[in-house]
């Protein structure tokens, strides 16, 4: 198959959908890979590395879309890319159709095959192409939190791990899923006192077993949250109710219970945030203060560490990309249910129920495609 890797052109997107290592793997399976010039630059990969791995470099995005049977990307196509997409072309990328009506209509019109990273789903209902970004964001939340706890950055002025004779900081993690687990591990590793809260007793039981001694688990409810925020220096919001807006677990009135200079990192901001006072921020202007509490609410945290994020994402996407290239989308999706769940818009038909419902469009059962 002929595979094309365009350079991401969405504002501040430095990731790339395929690494030189990925090129080598696809080449081993007999495929041809075209990479747009400087596509890997933001993630630290040079054109020479891609060429050395067996790719051909094309100077323009038009040439990449023009030649490829399968386009592998990171972000959804933006308006300037729409006219480049051809009928029958397979697009394997994040789409988030339910949040963009124009994108959905355009992809229907283009009659392309849109396989969305975010809806590829394993039989245990986990989302293998979203997990890596939660891992990055969860770990980064502690790094950012530690930075904004420094006095000159607006924080209380406490070192997460303390030193001999001085107590470490208290870190409270709301939600013990992927984000919460990674945050807790990082904070514990730095020597902080960590508490993880979740509503799932089974999850708390698991975390209690695997976490080090400086991590406690506590059932998440309003009473316990009110009590624990009073002693917390850093609070991480990592709750998720799939398909719904995150619940406001910390309300505005609770802020006055906290110490001035407490830092709250709301990782769940992409689902509306789990603190009432959260509003999305950017890497250029990541924090603001409400009632003396520092809020960090960057909606695309992994974007700040494109090298790590690219490798984490491509480690997860490459096996699927190889299957798609080896078998073609139709055969690969008919035999692999995980990939089939990724199909959203195919040849002008919406085959993902949530997208059809979001924009009141006719829905076609994906099984009718095979
Ligand atoms: N800001 C970013 O850059 C960024 C990056 C990656 C992920 N995220 C977001 O982070 C959030 C968490 O993702 P995840 O992969 O860890 O999800 P996850 O499903 O693995 O974990 C969510 C956890 O929240 C728990 N939960 C639900 N309601 C709760 C409550 N009331 N109190 C305490 N816990 C509760 C669930 O039981 C679950 O364990 C998502 O909204 C995700 O989109 C943001």
C-alpha cells in the first residue's frame, strides 16, 4: 500500500503520526511510505532519518495527499486539507467528529474512509489509542504542578518531596484511572504524600495493592473531598464519566477551605473539567488564579512534550496501521473488531452511532459495509 504522512498544520501541533522506526516496519511489510518534508521536525526527527529508514520525502502536502492510499495523521484534517482528500482514501487519525459538524459534513462529502483513533476499542472497552495520551498527561500533571507550586510561579512555595527534617507536600488525585494512576506514581516517586480518590472500590482495591507506601486510597464523595482539600498542596483532576461532562467535584465555595497557593491541575478539562472554576487554557498562558488557588487547565497537555507523545502514540497506532496496510481497510476491519469500531464515516455514510446522533444524520450499521 502507498502510505502518506503529512506534516501537521493545526496550530501548535508538533507531533507526527509515524516515526522513522515505523517507516522501517512498514517497509519490511512491503509498503511504500511518503513523508512530507519536515513532518517530524517538531518531534525531533529529521528528513534524513526518514529517508534512511526507507521513506521518500515529498516537498508539499498536496503531493502527499495526491499519492497516498492511506493517510496517517495525528489531528483531524483542517479546512485547508479538505479539498486534498480523495474518494476512497483511507484516513487514520484522531477525528473527534462529535465535536465538529463541518468536519463531519466534509468527510461525508469527500467519500473517504475515516477511521478514528479515539473510537478504536478493545473487547474490555478500553481505548488503546487514547491511553498513551492520558499516560503522558497524568505524568506531566505532577511536573507542571511542582513547577507552579514554586513561589515565583504563584504557588505556596513547597517542594513536593520535602527534605530531611521537613515534611513533603500533600498531593490529592481525583480519579484513579490512567491519568490518576500515572500522576500518583510520579508524585509518590518524588516523595510526596499522595491520596487517590475514586468512586470504584474495585479500582481503589487494585491501586492499594500496587502503589507504594506513601500512597493512600480514599473513597470519592463530597464529604471526603471537603476534608482532604484542606491539607492538600497539589490537586490533580483526572476523573472521567465516559461520554459525559466531567462532574464538578470541587465547587467554588470549597476554594476558601484551601490554603492560598494551592495548585489545581485539571487534566479532565477536555471534558469540561472537574473543578467548577476551571476554564480551558493554553501552553502560552497556562494558569490563572481564583480565590488564591492556582488553576492549570491546559486542554492539550501532551502537545508540550511532542517527542514523548509522538513515540507513545505511534507505539500504539503502528500495529493497527500495519494491519490496515497489509489487508486493506475492508479486510482488516471485517476481521478485527477493535479496528471496526474505529470506522466513523465511510464512503459518505455515517457508521458510528454517536456521530450520527450528534448531528442528526442518518446512521448506517457498520456491518452493512461488509
Ligand atoms: N488535558 C489533557 O491534555 C488530557 C490528556 C489526556 C487525557 N485527558 C482527560 O483526562 C481525563 C481522565 O482520563 P483517563 O484516561 O484517566 O480516564 P479513565 O477512564 O482511565 O479514569 C477515570 C477515572 O475517574 C473515576 N471517576 C469517575 N467519577 C469519579 C468521581 N466522582 N470521583 C472520583 N473518581 C471518579 C473513574 O472511576 C475512573 O477510574 C479524561 O477526561 C481525558 O479526556 C486530558
